[in-house]
C-alpha cells in the first residue's frame, strides 16, 4: 500500500514520505554539483576557457567578500569574523591583482550585465574599498547601462552612508539577512538583532531608490517553532519586500566546524521542519507572493515571478535568478565561475588564494569540464528546480538524445507518482503540491554523478 492510498491517514502518509525521501541530497545550484570538482581543472584550463569567451555576449560577475562583523553559528558560507579594517582593504587590493590576471586571460573587455557582491558581508567594505572595487571591475569589464548590481547585506552592520555610496556605484537590488526575529532562536545561533534594525536597513534602501529588496529567512534553526517563523513573517511583511527567501538550515558540522557550537538536541526534527516550511509558504502565498522553485517567493510583478511565468527563470550558485547571462566569472576566495566549457573554483582558503596571486597565478584549484551528458541532465534538473515540471521528450529532442535515454528514470518516477510526489502525463513530469518539499529528491532521479553523499544536507 503506497502513500497515495486514501485509506492512509495524513500523518501516516507524511511519515512514509519522510522515511523514504528525507535523505542527503544536493541543492542543485549546479549540475554537476561542486562535490564533483577536481584538480583536473586548474589555472591553465581556466585561462584557456576565459580566452575563448565571446566578447559581445554579456556575462555576470560574482565577487566574494569573506568577512563578517560576527560569526553566526548557523552560517554555511565561506567567511570569518574580523575587526581589522586594514585586512579588508588589503583583500580588495589583492582582488585587483586577480582582476589583472583575468584581464590578461580574456580576449578583450567583455560586457558585464550583472554584478553580485556576496559573502560574508559586503557592507563590511568601507566607502573607499567599495570605490576601489568598482573602479577595478569597470576597468576590466564594460558594465552595461542598467546592469543589475546586487549585494548581500547584514542589517546590523549597514549604515545609511554605505547605502548612499553603493547606490552611487550602481546598486539596484539588496538581499538583507533576517533569519528569525525570535530572541530565543537568535540567542541559540549567536545572531541578535531587533526588528527595528531590519526596519531601518530597509528604510534606508527604499529612501535611496532601491526598488528590489529581498529578505532572507530560515527554518529548522535550534529552538525554532512554527509560531516563531509565523511571528517573524508578521513583522517583516509590514515592510512589503519584493522577494523573500525561506532557506532550510543545513546542519553540516563536518563541513562547517563552528556549527558544533549549536546544541544539536535543540534542532527541530524532520516533521517539525516540514511543518515550519509549509506553514510559512502557505502564509506567504496567502499574502500574494508567488512561490518560486524550492525556497523563494516574489510579488507577481517582480522580475523573478515574471521570469517564472515566461519560462526564463534560472538557478545558479546564487540561487534563483532572472539573470539571462549564463557565463559567471567569480572573483575572490572560494568563488565559483560558470563558463560554457564547465565550472572552476578559486582556492577556498583566503591564505591560499592570496599565495597563488602573489605567485602571479590565477587562484583556481579545482573544477569540472562539462560533457554532453552533463548538459543534458543539467537542463532537466534546472527546469524541474525552476518550474516544478519538465517535458522529457522536448529535452531529449533538443539535445539529440535517443528516445530511450531516460528509461531508468521513468521507472523511478512511476514510484514517485505512486507516492503522490509527481504526476506523469505522457513524457511530462509535474511535481505535485505534496511533492514540492521533496523537489530536490525528484531532481536527484536525473543525477548520474552525485551518488550517495553524506556531505549534502538533508532534504528537509
């Protein structure tokens, strides 16, 4: 008897799905995933790929700033807490050296249609550092008029002066970290901030003319209850952000050692996490937000929601995006670049990244070259992750594959259909409302590389 059987109770069906599908699964911000990267792709291969980029095709830039004022215990990013401003300024100077090496490898000055400052906390940069960074970027790349320039911001560090400086350099979109406003949850993850801090940050951004503001929330945190998330939503929805992200906390202390500071016994279980995510999603949809893929929500007139309706939504290492530029050049320690030929990643350690640049070398340490099989499966996985549906026959045809290329996957999907996660209509696979929390598990059906990886976070 499967979970779709009407004789099964709701709780029994849900427990069945939790036991069957709540495994360790990639987030699929790329395919192949980063665990497949190896030293087979090095600085020479990266330089070769950069030299083959068509100059008139717009690309995106990602700049990683690995510094924070505080270390939040839940954080999965490549960052560290610093107080020495000179260290940050020196990092920006070394970024200039990396840009010089990238410029040397490029065939000319490419067009850049988007710039994303990530971290860490980009608003740790001083006004002078910000100016130096954008001057260096604009020297190497032709930043197009109207380019989207976005930054991830910590509201506790943000100042009105910083916002003014960032807007001067072209900032158009901001992502503000909130996570949860409940004091007992904030205490459990070492991130104390009031709603007023977030409100001030959003107010400064609005006053400066920023028309797209995203607020990041999290479920599955220690001591967190469903009512904590709903209370947080009640407060931040008064700010009417254009977008919200609702990320599931990934407890991976074997990857991020500072997560060992979190009391694992205080983490909600899988069933509680499912309650939290679904209650938050229902509230946001009730408030008029459109559910985007796995964990994003946007107002109907936001570019993200429009891209979803028009079939132009994409997913990359920064999450869901309406950015049409498929080439991303990453700069800074740990950053990942996505080029037509494959992916490559800089040294994740700041010291290693600096050392390679001091030696006059691109700081690339690993990556993966894409095969035709990778591109075929990446197309299916991204389409599923973005649209909750995919026409397999159409993808098979567009990639020139044999009609039997996915026979094994079709069998796996039939089992998922019996469990109520997907609906099958010919060669079209559609994720059901029941299956949305298990979207990563559905996508994994088409993953021929990742295998069983304990390094991945759990689905819920």
